[in-house]
C-alpha cells in the first residue's frame, strides 16, 4: 500500500515538472507525410469529402461498434410500428446501414454525397442522393419506424436543424423513434476537433436537441454520452464534458 502511494506521488511530481516546463517558441508538425498528392487524383468535391472522412472520422469498424448501442432503440421502434422500415438520414460511409441490414431490419438511406450514394448502391442498398430535409418533406406521415442521423445535424443552420427534427418526427410512426448523434459542445476537446471539418456549421447542445424532440411530439427523450476523452483532458467526476459526442433519442407519442 505504501509503495503504491509513493509511486502515485512520484507520478504527480513528474507531471508537475512537465506542466511547469516552458513551451517552445515555435511548434512545427508535418501531418499526412504518408500521403502523396497523387492519392487525391482527380476527385470531385464529394470524393474528396469521402477521403476526408476516412482520414478523420475513424475506421468504419470502430464507428460500427460505437453505433451498435443504438440498435436496442431501433428494435423497439420497429416492434412498436409493426415492422416499418428505418431511414438512415445522412448515412455517410454506410456503417449504420450495414449494421441494420445485418440485423435483418429493412432500411433506406438518403445522403447528399453522390460518391457515397454510388458506393452504397453498388452494395445493394436502397439509397437516394438528395438533401435530407427535402427528402423528408416528400415522405408520408408515419412512414418509418425510426429516423437516424449520425453526425448530420452539426452541418445544419439552426432553422434547418429544427426543421429536420420536426420532419423526422412526422415521418416516424407512433411508438417509433428519432435518433440524433452529434458532437458534444460541453466537451472542450471535442470543440477543438469540431472545427477540423470545414462543412460543420455549429454544434448543438444535448438539452437543445432533446427540448425540440419533445416539442415536436416525442413523449420521452434520453441522452447517452460516448467517446470519453483521454485522462489528460478530463475534469474530475462523471460529467458530460468528459465525452466527445452524444446521441439523443426521442420516442414518438402514442402506440402504432
């Protein structure tokens, strides 16, 4: 026990020395040295964004594991709606489309990126290349058991974001759900990473999203936080600011 305490004190002292150390006047980094300009080829804007996602979003297998925690919500929505399909709104590289198909759940997708759409069509998915809100406006009321948007709302202006939540709730059958995953603005580290993507417009607080889900017709709304920051960036205790992203889920009032 005493040895463990001494070891801890030694570590604290070492960390204190590092914190007091002076920073260099200039810090130089040379990222992406493993890539050649030829890697980008003659890609159009959509193709470059897919490459950008591959560089910064994380491995598809890692994203699939993180998004698997939404599956119980989706199953509940599918059951309550009598088996209606799920809409993946802004599916990106298609990680959640694949997860739903593996679960035997009927899924459709909509995304504005033509390169992503072409890739997912080649995999046999029923996807449409279109603006998410424009697509939802043409949907029938209660057409889906769930509408899921992973890392989409932060690309929208406030009026468009609120319109998305309204249209998504309208498109979901009673008992179904709307799932919104996005960056957590309570996390300082996540805010720094947020601006890596030049297509990001602004972050949205979890309480803002859940408030609007409730106001749009969801009888209950829950937030789960994920992707904890490294120990060096944490504040003491279990607090939302220690997590880089969150998912808000709202279940539509009523029973199908």
